[in-house]
């Protein structure tokens, strides 16, 4: 947009500002246009000219500023407390514009610890209004919605539901910063960040336990889950930089599989934390707050908490540097699939990782492979094969011990294509299983998950001979899988 320049007759006068107040208010507040857009529209359609400074002055004067202030947040919480005490739900309006709960959450996530403390300190439990603020902030009962309207959980009206996630974020920011600044976590130049093998392996084994339970290997799944729960004590005592993210992923992932499993893990982890660590330890402080939210609240606010955690880590290293091995890639992708990391944030972290580590070509190939996976799922096999072949040709020019994640994904895409051809699928499936054993080794959770999944598939198409061969393969690795799950790197 070209800059707005004053006409020969000069900027708008006071009377002209007053005459255009309603139009500017409608454009800026009600239609949610940016200041630049408003200025251009007013110049083009109304021959009305004002400087940026003049616009901002009148926007403040008219009370249509869209940016939330600390005093607004404090007044929202004060009014919500008073209404919640009367059993009333609330929708919030600031300067006449409805404010969604997510915007309040985003504002508090960006606020400093000092500002957040001030907000809650300025929100007394009594219902006495603040005359200087109530003109701008209004909480009222929501209008009736149609039966098929999106359901908004009642907890959004609870001020504690705003306080608890914010307190968790501040605890985690201080904890993560302290971990790096005190030297508790070392940055390894060779892998582009801290060594988080323990957390990532633990999450991989726990997810495998969950998948075994879902795949009807109930006894083995719960046995492996028990090992993971036992190992959690070691992680509490010697946590690495990804520990709290995998804890969140474990709670939400188990909860998506079975709400009872999610609740079980939350209760177990919280009680074990209180036994192993002192009451003033950051983990004990976190669990004391998360227990008030339970699984629905943890899921609801998980994305904001995880983003705050990732942003803090990003001050010290590039979280998704591909050279950190592919464990972090899998973890962040899992966080995205669980709804704890937006697609936009995941792609941004990935792009930063490609640039930081100088593997731009790797990033381009990952995009092709993602397109190939989508094509396979969407029953476009020719397109999927074409993408896999192009990526495969690039991989042939790279060292064979690099990019095992992409090589494995190609095998999986090919299996998905041939899964619709029962008479031709066995050689493709066998190559997939053999590659896992070659790249990750027997007894690795990736290998166990792959073989178990393939066995379930062949049983579903009544190929008992293939299923039995895979079952024996899985059983031969079971003890090694459990042994590896108990390993803790020091």
C-alpha cells in the first residue's frame, strides 16, 4: 500500500473526524480491518485523510482499540468470578466487540510474569466494579444457540481455567531457562541441541504399548505400559529438555485411546511426583495445578502450554533441527496429531530446522513425501508412486545411514498402496518389516509397532500364513523390546 499523503488542503479537521466516527468504527472494530486498510479505504472512498498518529489518537479516544490491556483482562476475570459465583455463564465484550476465550488465553500467554501477577492481583474476589473499566468491558449471559451449535465447555467461564494454564506456562518458562542457563542440559553442537534420547525413547515405547492394547495384544501392551510407568521415576529424577512435552503427549495420547488410561496416567504421574520430589519442585507445582483441570482441561489448554514451552526452548537451540536425529521430528509430529501443536507451528519449526542445519533439500523432499502419503490415502496410487520414486532417487545420492525416517515412510506409503491388492501385498509388507529391523534394530519400538500392525492387517484379510510368520517374528523380539524399554541413558 502506498503511504497516505495529505492533500493540498491538509489533514481532516476535528469536525470531519466526528462526522466519520461511525464509518471508521465500523471498518476498524466491527469488520476487523487493519489500521492500514481503514486508512486506505477512507482515503479512496471518502476522500478522508489522517496520519497514523491521528488515527491512533482517535481510536483510543473513541474506545475502539482492539488490543487487550492488562486492566481489561483484570476486569474480565473480576466480572467472570462474580457471575460464576451466581451460577451464570458469560460471554465477554470489550468496547462492543465480542472476545473469544482463545484471545484472552493468547493475551495471557504473551504477557510477562509481572503483568500476569498484576492482572490476577487486580481481580479481587468481591463483585465491586471498577468504574473506569466497566464502560469498556461487559460480561453477559450468552444468547441461546441452535441445537447444532458448537459446544463451548462451561470451564471457559471459570477464571481458574485462565489462571492455571498461565501459572503452568510461567513455571515451565523458568524451569526450561534454568535448565539451560545452569548447565543442567548441555547443547551438543554435533546434533544441534540437547540430547533427549531418554524422553523420546520413553514416549516411543509408551505409544507402542498403547497401540498394542488397541491392536488386541492386551497382555503385552499392559506389560510394556507397566515398564514405562516404572521408568517414569527415573525421568522425574533426571529429566531432559523434552521431558515435560512427552509427559503432556503421554497424557493426551493415552486419553484419546481410552479416557480411563489418560486419567490413570495423570493420577499416577502426579502421585509419583509428590513421592519422588519435594513439594516446591517445578514438577510438583505443575501437577498440583493440572490436577484441577483433569484430562479435558489439559487437552483444552495443551496447545498454549506446549507452544510456550517450545518458544522457550527456541531461545537456546533449534527444536526441529533434523540433525538431532529423527526422534524429535516424530515427537513434534505426534504433538501436532494430538492437537497440541498447530500445523502452522509445526511447519514453521520444520522450516527453521531445515534452514538452521543447512538441509534445504531434505525439507523439499519431506514435502514431496507428505504429498505422496496424501495421494496414497486418497486412492491416487500413480501420484503416490511418482512422489516416492522422486524422493527415492534423491535418497540414493545421500549416505545410507541418513534420513531413515524418509526411507521408512516410503516403505509405509508403498504398503498403503498395495494394501488394496491382497494378492500382491506380501512382498511389500515383508520389505517394510525388514527395513525396520535393518534401520532401527530388532526389539526397537518402531520395529515392534510395524510388525504388530502388519500382523493385524494380514489377519483382517484372512492371510493366516503371513500373519503367523509376523506373529513369530514379533514374539522373537518381545523380550528384547522389554529390555530396551528399561534402558536409561546416563
